C-alpha cells in the first residue's frame, strides 16, 4: 500500500527537482564568484609585480643619471685642472722668456762696455 506524504512532511527533508536545480544554480554561481575573486587577486598581484618592476627600473634610471652627472662633473674637474696647468705653464714660459731677454740685454750691455773700453 502506497504511503501518502503530507505537504508538511514534503518540506521536511524531501527535496523536489526544482529545489535541487536552484541549489545547483546557487552552488554554480558561488563557484563562479570564488573564481572571479581568485582572478581579481591574481590580477592585483600581477599589477603589484609590474608596479614593483617599474619602481626598480625608475630607481635604476635615477642611479644611471646620477652616475652620468658624476662623470660630467669629473670631466669638468679634469678640464679645469688642464686649464690651470696650461695657465701655470704659460706663465712659467713667460717668466723664462723674460729672464732670457734680461740675460740677452745684459750680454749686449757687457759687449757694449767691452767694445767701449777697447775704443
């Protein structure tokens, strides 16, 4: 003999096909949401990785620029030193030339005196 199931018993524990379908849909949606959240986390971590790489590259660029500035400063320092040395050498040469001229004048004076005393 078949048992008669009342509507109150039906709602307690026995699920209809539509209930199963709804639950399956809910689980599927929840799974998709979890997947989407995981994708968001993956994208955020990728963005962070790229940002870190950009910062690293910018830091490297700044380091290279500072090295270039240092090298330019060094070049200017060397050029200044060269100019200082050249100037020093030129003034030394001028001093020596003036000494040579003084000696020549002295020689001419002495020769003139000698010639004068002979006459």
